């Protein structure tokens, strides 16, 4: 069974130490925003309360998360590139598969999820998007994700046109990085190698891999047609990882600088202006 491009057997892996928020496990240690004060000076409770207020304002203002979609067939390397980008200041990587793996199966959302996963059924798009929204809002509330200063790197969502529609009010897609891999044999080899490395021997079967690629062509590839063509940047995924990363960075740097510039202008607008001295 596929979940946002990931296999259901990933759910058997340990969730790790986390706190439950909206039924999704999130790291309990909050981070300070870049350039901000450390949370320890005011206490975690104050930081979360302050951020919750900020999140409410964020919703009231109708703001959407500025997002980059990492797009490509299974084996194109989008997961690898997403993890690398997520370690670069100013970017936050969100992989749909990780959201499902961090789900607390004892929570309400977890029980609903297991009603489908336990029967080997695909999880409905509405549920997938709702779960992802709650997860990313939780990351914002516990100081893991800072939408005012970070670009959101999405990996594995939206995985079809319906999910893209459901996310329209939540994300503003500023660029789509399309990792193109015309070499079918190379993609199959990558998927086999990854499955064996992760001890998922069934997924190393070529028929299973072929089915995954067919699902991508039928359900996921049409997402490209949902967005304007001028937002799509194609990169040859058969290049070395470092060259692919170099091309992605070349595209993202101007976008990040634009986001930083918008943030500085908003900050200046929000600052009180000095009173005029009468002559």
C-alpha cells in the first residue's frame, strides 16, 4: 500500500521520543527563531502561547505558507534532496511519509488512519491533507517551523490533483522543482538499492517497482498541470547528487532572498514611526 509515495510497512518502525500534538508526534524541544531570543529565557509555555497567538493571526490574515514542491517519480532522489535542504538555514523540509510515521495510533486521528491502513486501503485525500495541516501547524506552535522566515520544502504531498486543490488555501507554491529521470533502468536500480538498504525486500521486486511508477504516471504526474508552467523548473535527476543539489540551490537562492526582503519590509511597516517634532 502506498501512503503519499511511501509504503505502509514504514508504520512498523519506532516513532521515537515525542510529545503528542493533534495526534501527531512532534519533538518536544522547541527551537528559537533565527536571530531571536532563546526560549529558555522566557520558558517553553510562554513561547508556545506566543506562537499560538501568532498562528491565529496568521490564519486571520489569510496568509499561506510559501512552499517549494519537490516533484519527481519514485527513485528520482527528491527525498534525499529534501533532507539536505531541510538542514540549510531558511528552509523547512516536510515529507508526508514522516508525518504518517510520527502519527500516534492511539489518538483519534491515529485510529481513523488505522481503519484504512489496517485493511490495506488507501487513506482518503481529505484525511491526508487534514493530518498534514495539523502536523505543520503543530511544528509552528512548538517553534520547529517559522513560516515568516523559512520556505517550506514539500516532499510527497500533494500526490494527486485533488490534494493540490485541498491545499490551495494553505500553501502558496512559489516553485516546483521537477526532478526528471528519463533513464527508467536507473530509477529501478535506485529503488531496488533503497529497498534492500531499508530491509524492505518486497519493494525490491521489479513488478512492485513498475506498479509504483505506473501509479506515479497516472495519479501524481498530472499535478504538474495544476500549476502554472512558469513555476516549474526541470532538473536532470540522473546527475550526481551534488550537481542536482547545486542546481536546486541556484534556483532557490533568489526565492529565499525575496522572502527575506518581504519579511524585512513587513517588519518595518509594523514598527512604530518616530513622532514628528514641531518646528
